[in-house]
């Protein structure tokens, strides 16, 4: 049995935070952010919006594209590291907001690779024959975990959500050809939120130390991400006997324009075969590839029969790819 993406959707909060506005918050410049990352602006969730609210809008958008009702879903997988609460899962909160009571709902935590980990999980469940209409959502409210006094991280992140619906298919000429997921926990402390969990429970001390915010050694993450992603995309194509010249569109995780360019160069891809929207949204972690996929579909960048490659790298470390014949 094969698995097919039958619909996509996404949602980005209305509030735009530009580089010029960030210049007034921390010691940075539009020039530095643009040159080092490619980001010009990012979306920020409203004070009363949490991850499940963004996920809800993206889910409705995907259901609308599929002409489906929430009741039709039998599984909801939410990939996030900025969920509504420590418990219950954001997927359960979303299930309630949607009224999708025929679905089992659970979260996946693989940081920026989370959406592709979710796709991989969904494919496995569908292939057992037990589940037929699975929604996978990547969503983040990173602005609520960002240290707005730390210029090395606060310029990078944004909020948003993207969703897909997956269904079984017999059509070998239009399906997900492979998903690859990987992790290496030895690098956990290069990118993490140390406070607020069982290792360092919330306390006046953790608040004072700003331990509840994302910490990243960006430069070290950068070097490993570039190398890992280059190997990942080459391996994925090789495994599927697809030559890079046959690839119609690379949809990379939108973390840094220089990382995206390095991967594109390794595959010898011209810019028209690489999907980039980092300038509008920054790094939205698990939502990034999902939002990009929806925009690529809705703007006609993907046609039936195209080879489309999704890839991501994130905290953990985790990294993942999915090759799709659209
Ligand atoms: N504005 C101005 N200067 C800044 C700055 C900012 N917002 N942030 C950092 N700097 C400074 C640093 O303090 C440093 O100054 P110094 O040389 O005087 O010490 C200088 O810029 C270079 O910093 P560095 O961290 O080496 O920059 P970089 O070229 O590596 O770019 C990142 C930083 C974060 C943009 C980049 O490393 C990156 O994208 N990392 C990977 C992110 C990623 O892929 N994450 C995984 C998935 S989430």
C-alpha cells in the first residue's frame, strides 16, 4: 500500500515583526539579519493565541482543501516543541477545538524535523491498514519561548502552522516514495530549552536565569546542519534511484538562507527548483516545511508527477527527509 498527500493547509498569525522593528528591541541591524540569515520579517502570535489556535486554523484550511469534515479524520499528529501546555498534548486540545472525535490524537517532538517525523509516523500507521485519513500538523509559537533580550536567537524565529491530510493510495505514480528520520542525542545542549522540565523544574531561580527560553550555539549548529543535510538529500535520492537533475522542487527547512543554498549547491539545483519563504516567516521550526509545502502547492510550484524533496534539521539533533512523487 502507498500513501498520498491529498490536501494541504497553513496559517500564519497576522502580526508582522520586521527587522527594522527588531533594531529597536536588541542591538542588531536589518543588514546583519538579512546577510547572515535571509530573514526580513516574521509572524508573531497574538497574546491570546497559542499553538493549538494556529494549528486549528491550518487544520481547517487543509480540511477545506480536501472537502472533508473533522469527523472524517481517524488520526491527528501534531509536531511541536512549543505546545499549549506540558500536558495534555496539543493534539488533544486541537482535537477538541476541531470536534474531530473519531480521531486518536498525539504529539511528536522532533523540533524542526517534527513535521517530517510526523509524516513518517502517519505513513507507517496508514500502511498497517488501521488508519485511513490522517492529519499531520507542524505548529510553533516560538515567540513565547524566545528571549527577546538575546540578539543571537530572537531575530531567527517566528510563529505559524502547516497541515497535510494523508490517505492510502494504490497509485504508485503519485505517492510518498520514502521517509527517512534520524537522531543523535549527543548534541542536545547545542539547541535546547533547559528550564521548566523535570531536569530543572520551574522556580524563581529558573525565571531569573531566563532558563525557559531557547538557547542555541548557532555557529556550531550551522556547521553540523550543513554537512548533515547535504548527506541526507544525496542519500535519499540515491535510495530512490532519482538523479538530482530529475528533482522538480526542494522544500527545505527554512532556518538559514546560507544552509538552504549549501544544500541546493550540493544538488546542483537552480534557484527556481528550491522553495524559499524564509524572508517572510523566519524559522518556524516544525511548521516551516509544512507551511512551505502548502505555499508551493497553492502557488502552482508543484505539478502532478513532480519529484518533490522535503528536508529538515533541528534540535536533538534530529534530521529527516521525505521524497514525494506528486
Ligand atoms: N545582530 C548583530 N550581530 C549578531 C547578532 C545579531 N542578531 N547575533 C549574533 N551576532 C554577532 C555575534 O555576537 C558575533 O559577534 P563576535 O564575532 O563579535 O562574537 C557575530 O555576530 C557572528 O556570530 P556567529 O554566531 O558566528 O554568526 P553566524 O554567521 O554563525 O550566524 C546564525 C548566526 C544563528 C544565524 C547561524 O549560526 C545559524 O543560522 N545557525 C544555525 C541555525 C539552525 O540551523 N538551527 C537548526 C534548526 S532550528
